[in-house]
């Protein structure tokens, strides 16, 4: 790390692979970054990798919301079987919210993959 400190200054960015601080290598063009474990990036490659990580996170969140919706709908059905109408309504409302949130993410990803965003 001492060698890195002589060649670079800490940036405000984190390594997309290990989540450590990225250091900006001084006096190099194109702009380059490196973390303490050795992951190295140009500014352009860092942006590309960040895009990939963001897309993965959005798909993961969408999947989690769909699973939440399905589980809450199952819980609502179970509550109705036991005549817990208010609880079933609460679960159904929460499932609806999870569905709406997943739809927002789906529209975002559809818009992004159709080429309207880069």
C-alpha cells in the first residue's frame, strides 16, 4: 500500500470487484485506477464494469420483489383460510406494492436495454 500511496491518490470511487478504495494513478492518461488488492481499470473500463454491476443489482432487486410478492400472496391465502381477513388484506396490499416496485424496475431495464439509455 505504501508503494501505491507514492504513485496514486485515493479517489472517491470503490473497486467494483472487492469494494476497496480505488486509487487514481497520478500523471497517467488515459485516467487509471487501482485498488490495494491489485484490480486495475482505465476510467472507461471502470464505467463499463459499474454499468454491469448496476444492471446485476437491478435484476437481483426485481427478482427479490417478485419472490416477495409471491410469498405475500401465499401468506394472504393462508390467512384467509384461517379467517384472518384483515391480515390477508394487509398481505395482499404489501404484495401489490412489491408488484408495483418490480414493475418500475422492469420498465427501467426495458428502457435501458432498448437503447434509450447508455
